[in-house]
C-alpha cells in the first residue's frame, strides 16, 4: 500500500481527515483546484453542500483521468468562502465525502478565503495523490 494514514493516539481523534499521511509510490499527481463548475464552465449549486458535491466530483474525475482512485489521495486542501457555514454543514459534507471518496481520509486542511476565482463559488478543493 503506497499510503499509510497516521493518527497518533495522543492527538485529538481525527474526524474526516488523517493527522499525517506517509506515501511512497511511483507517481505523484497534483490536482488543480476544483470548484462547482459544470461542463459548460458555469458554477452550479445554490448551497455549500451542493457545490461541495460538484467540486469533489470534479476533483475525483481529474484524479481518475490520471489513473488514481480516492484511496490514492494523500493531501486535500479545502478553500471556503464561509468557514462558519462549512462548520455548520460539516456533518452533511462528511456524508458526501464518504459517499464519493470513501473512508480513506487524506491529510486535510480547511482555509477561509474572501472569494474564489469564480465569484459564485463557495468552495474549492485541490489535492495531491500518490499512485502505486
């Protein structure tokens, strides 16, 4: 297995992320930031969870095109225009993550930002994967 998820018992229990990820493999894949853009380049979804679903779907599609699977994700950064709303919706966002990506959690961070490239976008995800 090229990815080892490390969660030391003396740190707070991780919920929806891993504290550390050690990765060895033959190919690094850097995934560009993905928002809730549809195939026509328009932001879709009026709610944070709807946009998160589309952004994660887009990220995973890029990963799949590179030959990877969600289990290959070593690191994901989430950029949110409203961190308070992200925290409020965290249980639903977690369900969406598990539905689309499973329970092999990468190292993650959520970063608050004033706006994203597309003004209507509420969330953006980028990541790094290590393929065997």
